[in-house]
C-alpha cells in the first residue's frame, strides 16, 4: 500500500509523463512543419536553377557571351561586399521619406509613418 508520500510521488511522476508526451507531440508537429517547408523551398530552388539555366542558355545564344565572362561577373558581384564567399549581400539602404522625412526601410514599399510610396526603391530591395 502506498503512503501519502508515495501517492504524491506517483502523481508527480504521472504529471511529468504527461508533460513529456505533450512536448514530444509538439516537437513532432514542428518537425513535420519544417520538413514540409524544406520540401517547398527545395522545389522552388530547383525551379530557380532551371529558370536561371534556361536564361543563361538564351543569353549565351543571343549575345555570344562566354562562360568566362559570366564567371568574371559572378566574382565581381560576389566581391562587392568585400568578401569572396559565393554569396551576394547588399548593405541595407536607408532612405528618408520624401513626404515626412522619417527613415524608410527598403523592406517596405511604403513609408510606415505616412504611407508615402518608396520612390527610391531599387529592383532587388526587400530580396537581398
Ligand atoms: Zn513618410
């Protein structure tokens, strides 16, 4: 027969088991969601590789540019941030709103304060 201490210990252990089961279920859901996101990103990446390859083959055909010229341009752009790391990163552009003169982030197409459109926006703003 369990004494009071034994029953309390048993109740405490049962609660800990329930908490651990909840955490495990939550973790499994997170893994499933991340796995699905990874699959989607992989598919998008494969599609981008396909489009980039098709674009390069068209450009090469129409312009006569060579692989060496492409590689040289890749090196130049890679080095724009001072590091040859195979990645492109751009310094954050900060603009001043032409209407209210507050700072505008390049991530938003409009001023967060007055709604004025970001007229200084560049094509890759918000992407890089
Ligand atoms: Zn503004």
